[in-house]
C-alpha cells in the first residue's frame, strides 16, 4: 500500500518554495529595537484558526500578514519616528489622510477596506513588494512612481487604520503571496527558528517584555499608560501611596511579574504577580499606602518578567521623594 501520509509530508515543504534570490530587507522603522521600540506581532505561520509566530510562540494573531514594529505609547507619534523603505524600489501606491486613533470595533465601518490606514507599497521588481501601514496622517513624503533607496524615509509612524497601538506594519510579498522575512521558506521549525531569513541584519527575537515601567502615587489608568505618561522625577512626601507599575507585551499564562520599590530605609514593597492569560499587551501594578508620609530621599523600583527559569525582561526606574 502506498504511504500517502508520508508522501504528503515530504511533498508539502516543496509545494510552494520561496527563494530569496538575493532580495533582502532592513527594519522599516527609525528607532532602536533593543530600547525604544519593539516587535509586537509577527506573521501568523499557523494556517489553522490558531496563531503562531515563526518560533512557534504566541507573538502573532490569526491571519496576521506582516510584522508589527511598535512604539511604546501614543505620545511617541509626536516625535515623528521615520518609516523607512526596507529595500530599494519604486513607489507603487500610497494612501494618506486617515486619522491616527486607537482602533475599536465601533470604528469597523469607518475603516472597512482601509485597514492599512495611511500606507505605502514599494515594488522591488522580480515580483517582490513591501507594504508599510498605519502611518501618521499627513506624513507620507513620497509620490507614486518615485524611486526610493533602502532606508529612505517614506513618512512617520502613526496609528491610522486598524491599529490598536502605534506601529508600522511591514508586509513582504512575492507574486502577491505573503512572505515572512523571518521564515521566507515558509517552513516553521521550532527547533531552529529563523534558520533562513530575508534580513540584512536579523532583529533579535524577544519573546515578550516590559514596554515601560513607572512609579506613581496612585494606580494609573491603563489608557493613560498606553497614551504615554510623562515620568515624574519626584513625588511629595505626603503622597498617600507609592505604586510601581509595569506595561508588558507578549505575556503568557504562568509568567511571573515581580514588582518592587526600595527607599532610603530599605524595601517598601515587593511582590510576585502570576499572569493567567496569554495577551498581546497587559498592565500590572502593586502599591503601598501610608498614613504618616514617606521618608525623603531616593527611591527606586524594579519590574522583572519571568517565564519558567528565564528572566525575559527587567527594568528599573528612580524617583526622589521630597
Ligand atoms: Zn500588523
């Protein structure tokens, strides 16, 4: 009898080979991916209704066709962070004029058919094209038919179209088919992710992390954190409470978040919070109240994100109580 199952398993990886043939891409955002921006979502490599990034982890969602390079908060849109052409080519199409605003289901009709928001498509020849989405309203500074170089600025990062957070979505396509620049052959291998890729320099895979942390005198509103709180350098000694908060991405059920504050007289508070959900973004805070006020001096807070035996991300911040 013919082993149909085995034959199919061997045949599938070669059914639709995508050969890079020298085509390479560079990051489409003008920021430091190790400190002031990060990759929130990758291409969904799972054809089922579930989602998986190229490492077989959770940084994707069902049907996601690109890579999302994110800014830590909406206030950073005002800094005019550049969206950069990932390779040389010719501007094939563009759209501008859509407002930058957080997406919600209430805006679905308004945005239908224009989910990319303000965007640019660049044709690189030989069937390759790249698309840049969710750009800042009024920022696109190239025209249709214009030749662009790798790294040339196309406009600024924004939050137009269907975007829950400020970012540039980069789609890479060949002959109209989505190509994951982290896994161009389309064969997800959990044991050696990214064994081939399209990057001039492959961005390091970060399996989640801390987007921002802060110290405040009360638990901040989650929307204020997403909007971008201006960090305080001092708090009054009469503050009713001291709170440390962490804004996270790529959380998984079982992750442990350790939050702590130390002051002139030592540890004020330290606690572990165990996360129960796998989420794109999350926010946690712990605090301590006082009736008598705080000692004046230097305070520092640390937030650590732990997954199994591994510290995934850690950040500290300082404040003066006066
Ligand atoms: Zn996206």
